[in-house]
């Protein structure tokens, strides 16, 4: 066995304690399994990134960690490092949408990252692929672990693809049940007698309170009927949330709309206008992109509305239909300094989201007349004087019959109302009452 000689005046090299090395290795493994990246681990334990990478490499080689659990592999080409940073920032920006009550689409998140300068529009197509890989944790083949940070698997929503139909997998069979015996006849008679007695003895003579008036619908008797149409499903879901309480229908064109869907929408407008004579105009509040594709879709929607407002043999909307392009317009792009002509560019910061909601709400409120609504609101309680009626009064069952009813006999005048009720019940159940009752039913 040989030992390394030291030059005169040179300090002996420090040897690492095996126990401390094992503790450090265990700490790195624990932090890695908790979801921390190597960079975060290096900051937590106060070691260099190179040291952390070396420990992770050894942990994988010794079988204590899988490669996909390390959250990161040593940086490779420049493009790989770029997308690692973009996805890492994407994960950091998810709470922005959570605070708004929104589950974003990948498209929405992409526009926010463009707004923040994290990526460019030219990265959009690859962003869809990389963000999907980060959510899966594996590449598109579902076999190779991803080098990207792991994102929540359900952090983005797909508003277009839906699964329809039902399954009866949980419908358990059950055996038939036996017939039940009839009710006890004597118990039936006893219950009926008790019910009759209680009804008489507990009668309080109070009036039944009338129902309060109901407020009209927000659009009741309004001369303008409006609906909100969005270019995409994703934006329509957000509009429905932003316009909660405004009671408007929200429809989604889903890009290049189909003829069956447009026919369905226009037949709905035709039916509503024909059923409500007070409608003088229909306003369609349109939310779509202002790029070439968005303008093309909007122009087709407008052309379809014109066609079904008088020139079609199948549908004829009997009032004027106006398409109001609410958002997004070139003027809005300039005014709010947006990064593009897509609606998602208006949903990249909290201030822009507030402006988006404000514009949407104001567009709906412009179609609504508060004075007409107020004029149709009924009073809270029934107005007897306005209807020329006397308000009904309570009856005290302990008052004498003659004090309340003028048509009573002299004999009944001296007994109370409740006593008269008891007398009526007693006489009704005199011998032979069942035959009298049967005769009444036969008549």
C-alpha cells in the first residue's frame, strides 16, 4: 500500500467523511423525489450544480432513482436548454390563470409567454409539442422520459374534443320484490278519524299568505334581443363566466362553422323573434380574432345572418339582425398595445383581463334598457286597493257564530265557530253516514 507524498510546506489533502457523503446523497435524493430541480437542490443544500448532477448520475446508475425522476438531464444542445426554461416559466405562470378561475388552453398560455418575452410567435407550433411532453413526462412515443420539467397533467383544457354517449356499466341487476299486504283496515279508519278530529281542534282561522311577486327576466319585454357568439369554444367558456348574471346565450363557432350549426342558431333566432312581438332588433355580439383567418370567419358569419334574415326559403328571421364586432379589433390592438390580433393576446395580464371583462359587460349592457325592466317589475305584495278588493281577515274560531256569520240560525248564534265544527262532524258520522256518502259519490 502506498501513500501520496506531500511536498514540503504543502497541506495534506482533506478526505471526505463517508458518512457525510452518504447524508448528502440521501438529502439530494429526498429533494429530487419531492419534485425539486437540480438547480433548486443546489441552492437548498449550498452545493454547486455540477456536484448535484454528479450525485444524481450516480443515484441513477446505482438504481436508487429512475432517469425520469431526476426532473432534468444534463443540458444538451442550446435548443434543449431553451425549451427547459420556457416550460419552467410556463409552470410558474399557471397560478395567474388559477386566480382568475380559468383553466387555460395551451394557446392562452402561449400568448402569455409571448407577452412576457419568454418565447416568440415562431415558437408556437413547437410549444404545443413541448408543453404536451412536459405534461406527460415522456416524449410523443410514450417510451422515452422527457428532459423537461414535469407540468401538471391537467393544467390545460381542450374545449373542442368531447366524448359523448353513456355507459350502463354501473347498472346493477336486482331481484323482483314480493307484493305487500294491504293496509290494516282498522288502522286506516283510526288514522282518518284522528285526522278529522285534529283538523277541527287545531283550526286557527288564519289567512293564507299570498305569494310575493316575481321579478321579470332581465330581457323581458326588451326591444333588443342579444346573444354572444365566440369564434372558439375556449373563448366562449370564458365569456360565459365573465357574463354571469347577464342571462345571455353564448354560442361557439368553433372556427369555420358548419352549415348545420348556423342553421340551428338562426332557427333559434327566428323562433325567439316570432314568439316575442316586443323584439325590434337582434344584436349578435361577436368575439373573434382579427387576423386574416379570424376576419374570414366573421365575414362568413355576417353573410349567413344576412341570408337567413329574409332571402332564405327555409328560415326567415323577421327582424333586423346586427353583428357587432366587439372584440378583437385593430383599434383595440393599438389602444391596449396587444402582441397580436388573436383574442388570447387580450388575456395575458390581470389588467388586460379586467379590460376584457369590462368591454364584454358593457357590450351586453348597451343592448339592455333598465327603464323597461323597472317598469315591468311588480310590487312586492298584492295591491288590494288597486284591484278594488278588500283584504281578507283572520277568523277567530272561539268567536260566536252569530258575530261572524249573519246567515246563521238563532240556535247557532249562541255557540262558537269551533263548537259548530264539532257539531257538524258529529252529525256527519251518525249511523248510515257511509250510505249517504256513497249516494253523493254516485250522483
